[in-house]
């Protein structure tokens, strides 16, 4: 058996070739040490064992527990609301010197030593790489949305999707619901909430060191730096297209070369269709001024496209995308029977 990345290989060896003599009686997971079994049983099933030590957060009202004091200390920084450490590049306020140093290394100096061996993306911390591999390259997507075809291997990402897309809160999601004091906007992500509030108050804490222009968010400043002050250019290997960001390059390749003609987003006010939700929103703003900026998303087409990208075989699935699009647009009287072919691809 072969593996694309080392973490997958190590996990296979650990699970398949090392002796796993300790089995959880509740969920049948197996472990190679008794200590790991006991920790699993306590944190997953609340079964206490006297020979393992539990460390608890002493902040009033907090029930956080961990199997090491370092985990508790890292957790306790969340209770500290003071941000006394300032980034010298963008002015961002941070809670600790360690967090400030990591921010500078990753966001401003480009120090990202953890490289994904599959797609080439790099990360500042090991856990970010592991999360990326699990979410992007693993077939294990245990969290399936019941409202749409979306699935993921990361619980927090799944909970965020439920709220952002479907406005549904998972029972286990204990993050605070943040309400904008100026409009009905709500969020469970603090950085998005703060960026939104900054747009109301025109608070521009993030200043460009080159031209002194200021922005409401670190992302806006980073985008400005890439587009205006960076000489780095990313080129498409299939045409003459060039851009300043890998995000735009990947979007171009997906829309223009992998799924050309694929338009799952539709204007709710006219027949306009587009390959991206962002361009559909721009259309609504420009053509239907004053109307609510939204779009209709075709989840059937997106599911077929997701299958195509996962397998790498675009041509046969694109034929099905075209057939599915035609079936949706055709009238009941002249629509051919395409259901058998469509269902075969979508399953």
C-alpha cells in the first residue's frame, strides 16, 4: 500500500501494524497503550480512571478539562481579553508575545515551514497542515450536512458551515452568537464580526507601511499589499492568464479549464447565470440596484462538479453537468428523460 503524505502513512502503521491491545468497550476504538485508552474513555465517554490526572481551567464558569497542564495554559489565553502586543507591520493587536511572533512569521515574513506534499501549500504551524490534509485531501468526511451536499472532516468547519450557509446552530456548538449593534448581522466568528463592525464605524486599524493607506481588516490590507505593492505574479500553465494571488489563479483554472461552461449560480431576478457566487452578487449590485444582494445556488450541479474535481475526470462528468443544466432549463413538454443518467453520476 502506498500513501501520498507521511502523516497518512504513520497513521496506517500505527493502526494496522502495531499491536492494539486495548479496546474501548463503548465505541470499539483500539489503542496501543492503556493510558491512551483511559484518556479516550474519560474525554469521550466520561469514564473516570484513578490513575490519570485531569487538569482543569480555574476561570469562573469555565468547564474546560485536559490531560496536560500545557493544554490548560494555552486554553486560558482565550479568557484574557487584553491585547497588549502590537504587530509592527500591520498594527494588529494580539494577546501574547508568542502569538504576535507567530503572526509576524506567517503573515508578514512568509515563514511557513510545514509543506503539503500533495498540493504544495505551506503553513506556519503543524496543526494547520494536519487540518488541511484532513479537510482537503482525505476521503474521510464524517460530517455531512443534512441541508446540502457539503461534507467535511473538521467538526468546527462543519458547525461554521451550518450557521453561515443555513443559519442553523448545532447543539454542540458553544461559541457565542455575536450581534452587530448597527444592523441585523450576526456571526459566531469573532474576526468576521469585528471586521463587520469596523465597516460600520469606519475603523481602519490596519495601515500599509508602503503607502500609509489604512483598512478595516487584516485581510483587506494583505490583499492590497499583494495587488498593489508586490511584484510576484502567478501564471496559468494552460493559457496567458496572470494574477497576483494563488486564490485567483485556482479560481481561473477551475472555471476556465476544468469546468468551462459550468454555471451553478443564478440571479434571482433574471436569467443571468455565472460560475462564481461573487460575480453573481456583482451582477445583482450593478443590474438590479436596490434589490437584496443574493443568488440562487444549484446544489445538484455543485455536487456533480465536486465529484469531477475529486476524481480528476472532468470530461464525462461535464457531459452530465450539461445534461443536468439542460434538464433544469427545458420545459415539461419537451424535456427528454435524463434522470437515469443524472442519478447515476450524482450517486
